[in-house]
């Protein structure tokens, strides 16, 4: 089974979300996406989310608390847990302008994300992440997507 994580981090006011201008994989090149990647053997989804966040942004557990809000099962051999978190306002000013991967980091008003060149799922995942960040996301139960399912979760370990 292929296991992945995706992370959306909001600023302290919950007005902007941190996205990465992707260079790879090829199908994402030039598109904005959340921070994320694969889960390593023996690693929990949560630990993978923090590892990817630190690798791509320099942010860690001391900077943001990540909470799972969705699990995407789009194929029988694929699962991705999606996390959201909120930074302190002061931390935003010291974010690097480029990730260690050579990819650009951008803080974008969350409501403008669908108008940008984005990885397709980001158009609905960012608004859902925002709903969970402000505390109204638990009212939505389940959405069908692309032949698979997106399960919205409370704060259980992913």
C-alpha cells in the first residue's frame, strides 16, 4: 500500500495558508500544493507529516500542532492522511522563501487558492482544512471523490 501525507498550515489569523510551488513529481510541476510526501516504513502518518513539514519548510512540532481532518482513499493501494495546523503570527515572518527541495513557499489567502494554478484536490482540501481549523469542519461527514472516498475525521491519529 502506498501511504502519503499532506499538510496545510495556516497563519495565526487563519487568513493565509502555506503552499509549495512544486517541481516534482512531474505531473505537479508548476502547481501549488500543500506540504507532503510519502510515509516511510515503520513511520506513523503523524510523524511523517511533521517530518515532511520540517524538511520542506523548517517548521516543526514546536511551531505548529497538526491535526488530521481527512483520509483520502482514491485507489485500493493508496491512502493519504491530510492534516491542518496553525502557526503563531510571529513565525510567518521567518519562514524561508524556498523549501529545502528547491521549491518556492507561498502564503496565500485561503479563499483565493482555487483561482491559482493548483494540484486539483487542493481546490476543496484547503477550504475543508480551513473549516476544521476554525472549528466547523466536524459537521461534514463524507464526500465521494474520483472513484474513491474522502473521509473527514475528528482528531484521531492518522
